[in-house]
C-alpha cells in the first residue's frame, strides 16, 4: 500500500507524476481559509508533507498522528516550530543546493544595482529628468576593489564571496560560527567579529538563517557602526534587520543605501517608510524565483521525501533528534 502524502505547492507535471508513482497524493495548489479544513483533514491521514514552508501554524498539526516527515521546498525553516516537530518525532528536511547560485545572483544584483543607483536613475530617465550629461549628484559607488562583508558564510554566503572576490576583485570579510578555511583559501576571506565587519565593509550582505540569535541582529547600534558610504543588502530574512532603524538610517544618511529582498512583514505594507526612499531597492522576496531553480527545488524536496518514506534515507535533516522516532 502506498504511503499517503499531501502536496501543497504547484509542481511540474513530470514531478507530480513521479510523486503519484510512489504515493497516494492529495494536492492543494494553495491553502486558504476556504480549504483549510480540507487541508488539515488530509494532513491528519498523511505520513508525509511536501510544500513551500507551512501554510498553517505547526501547532495545528497536533492531530497528524501518522505524520513522519515534512519536506519543505525552501532553505529557510522559520515557518516551522522545530522543537514541536522534534518532540513529536516528525523529521523536517529542507534544501540548499538547488537555490544557492540563484540566490547569490540576486544578492549580487542588489549589491550592484544599489551601488550604481540603477533603479533610481532608471526612474529619473523615465520621468524625463535626464536633460544634460550626468553630474556628481547622480554618481554612484564603485563595486570592484571594495570590501564586501558577508554575515553568514554558508553555501549562499560562499557563492556571494566567490562573485565578489573572483568577479570584482573585492576584499572579503565574513562572520560565521566557526572559520571557513576553504573560503579563506579560495577567496582570501578574513573571519572577523560582526563589529569589525560593519566598520570596515563597503557592502554588507546578510546571508544568515532567522534564529533567536539573528533576530534583530542589525539595529540602530549596528547601522551606526557602518560607513556613511556603505550599503546593506538583506537576502536572509526580514526580522534579521530592525526595519524601522534601517529606514531612519537611510533617511538621515547614516548609511548610503540598501538592497532588500525580505522584510519584517511580507508583502511589504504600503505604509512602510521604505517605499518613500530613493536609496533603497525593494525586491519582493525573489531570491530563488526563477523557473529553473524553483523546479529544481521542488524536485530536490520530492527526492528527499521519496528517499525517506520509500528507502529510509534522509538528507538535509533540520532536526536529526527526530530520526528513528
């Protein structure tokens, strides 16, 4: 008898066919208030879940007594109460490899666009304000040869460092729980404390997961340590930055600019002070949003789910304490 799973994110038909071959699948393109009860009823009968994040609070899975594993089509897992899942011996598997390079592309796009003021200048051209050769008020900042500080030297941080060091000749500073010898050898990266990174970097890129330790990591104090010519890029999670403090720092010139893909509240509220600022680029959480990467992410998560339920093989387990439960 096939295991029952719930799929709650659209996937390519070929991948759906593969899941159907291995499991009895109940699928939801999207979970809303109108089908929430139906979704939970299916979850309560399932052994596995696969989707992007979790559309309900983890506590609402308390009735899912058959549930063994969740494969999330994301690298971040802040949508889950990992401690609760672990206590109930539900394995959570996330992913990294399929989205690493695409997310690093987006980070570097924000670095370059913010440094050269591309979005702001595009708007000026469209408004007919380009009436003469460009002078100092429209100048941007160099990227090549500058110092790039990366907060979090995991896979994505390493891919950003590679682009900066090898592509633009940037000096690399980084913070991490422990030194990364491979990055230090390949990119001449220097491991340092956050304060040194903030003081010395021309570009600061946040690439850390959202945890109790990283929530509010960058606030008024930290922004005040940065150069007035520095740019902050956040492709991690919104709550890593105190958004109110950032808006104030951008308004009063504490830092030069910012490039953001994530926010404390998403979608970004229309009353956000960030919307009125020219020196910040606002992307709608698109770090991994290319068709090729999203398809690869879904395939990776599906392979993880098939491996666990059909072969007893686990990979990228967030909560290894739940294994064997």
